[in-house]
C-alpha cells in the first residue's frame, strides 16, 4: 500500500516541518509509504491543478484529499469549491486509485467556519452518495473544542500544534484501520 496525502498547510504540517505532520505520524504507525504533498496556502483549485503531478506520478493505491480551509479564508462559496473535490475523485478513480476525503478541521474564526460547515456537509453527503471513504478529522477536534481545550490543539485559529497533528494522525490511522479490516 502506498498513500499520497494531498492538501494545504494542514497536510504539510505548518508551522512545523513535514516530519511533525499527521502524515508522518500515519506513515510511522501504518508502516507503509505515505507521501506528503501538502503545500501551505493552497486553495482546492490549486490542489486540483497539481493533482496529476503530485498524486498520479507516485502510482499510489490510495490518496487522502484534505482541503478547503484556504477556500473558506477566501470566502469561496461551496459552488466554487465542490467541483474541485469532484474532479480530484474522478481523476483518482480513472487512475485506479482509491480516493479518501478528509473532513476539514474546525476553524476558530467564525467567518471561515461558516464556509467550512457548508464544505463538510457537502463532503459527507458526497462520500455517502458515491460510496467513498472518509477520514473525519473534524469530530475529534470539535469534541475537544466543546470541552474548552482549543489551546491544547491549535497554534493559531486554524493550524494544529504538535498535539493537534498527533490527534489528526491517530484519527487517520483509526479510520484507515477500520477500512482495511473491512476489505
């Protein structure tokens, strides 16, 4: 099994290096190759533009697609963002790669969270109707936020700290183990 994780700064591991990202944690725990193709600042349209180069060129078995936070920061409506996810899933399937969609983390900025709620709702429905796999990065963070623990997970209003990235890695691992047991 070879996995490419593609996305923005939250996949890359910002403000740390890729070695501290959830992707590295996942690779160490799964004991397989997980390639980090997160780039700080990328919108979903940019992730789509580089998708063939950054995913197909590695001939992975799976791709984890996580994005949308920068789109929310830019106030992009769902109608501008959802086609990017749809196209990345189509490209994956055409190439025989199993797409896995990640639900974006909560943002502590209400204006961004307004858009992220719409993106997450659409992603959940898309995954369900298309029979796709999903990693729910959102719910574990939401539970911790509801417990008043945001300072334990974030370095700013959007990016996880080291503990937050570890939680993301554990979440990805748990969701993937459930998937692998069922295949």
